[in-house]
């Protein structure tokens, strides 16, 4: 505990002005997914955003800003705290924190997580924390979508990438049972 408290005192990300609260938000991915730079920057641009925590890339928010347009990261379906894609630290007044937490949850529901095969595979920037297990599924889905792009498809069928993502999720669920 002493080592942790020493780190907290030295790290400005863990301190905030009087009268403000720090909130840790654990992102939740309902399925294996691709997460694009532009959606992550919407989190960075929130007024209460402080930093990303528990991420292997130092100053991840700066890495986001300099990443090429269209860059994306892989996220594994969240099963526990070890598979959380990212942790977001917010600081501010309680009502501002509640507002920004709701914006993050809305992003998660609407646009943050996209099916495998959504983005140009050459722009994959890596895996988010906990996302390593989705990497093989992503490679399989990407190869399947590239293969199906050259083959004729019947109208109204799912793309191979989406089907491979769903199959990966089903297999993950079966392995847990």
C-alpha cells in the first residue's frame, strides 16, 4: 500500500483540485470488436477526461492524436476486469461526471465497438488492454472477408467478417460453460 500511495502522490493523473472527484470508468465491450481512433478521441474530448489508465501504451491519448486517420485497435469481449478494453479516469464535479459517464456508455451502445472487418486492416494499431485474445479471431475474420470480397455473394447475407465475429463470440461463450 505504501508504494501505491507514493505513486499516487507523484502522478498528477491521480490528483485533482479540491471539491472535485475522480471516477474510474471501466469500458465494456459486449463482443470482440474494432475500436476506431475517432471514437476514442470523443472520450478524450470530454470535459472531465483526465487520462486512460491500465493501458500499455504510455500517454495513449497522445498516441491516439498522432495515429493516422482510420486507425483502430482490437477489443475483446469484456468478461471481467482483466478483459476491460480501457479504463478512463475522469475528474470533476459529481453532475459533470455523471453526464460524461452517460456519454461514454452511449458511445459504447452506439458507435465505439464495430464488428471485425469494418476498417482497413492495414490501419490496425494493435490490441487494447485485454484485447490480445481477440487478435486471432480478428485475423480469421479479416482473411475471411478478404476471401469473400473476391467471391460472388448472394444478396442479403451477412459479411464473412461479421459471421466470423459472431462465431468467435459463440465459441468463447461455449468455452466458458
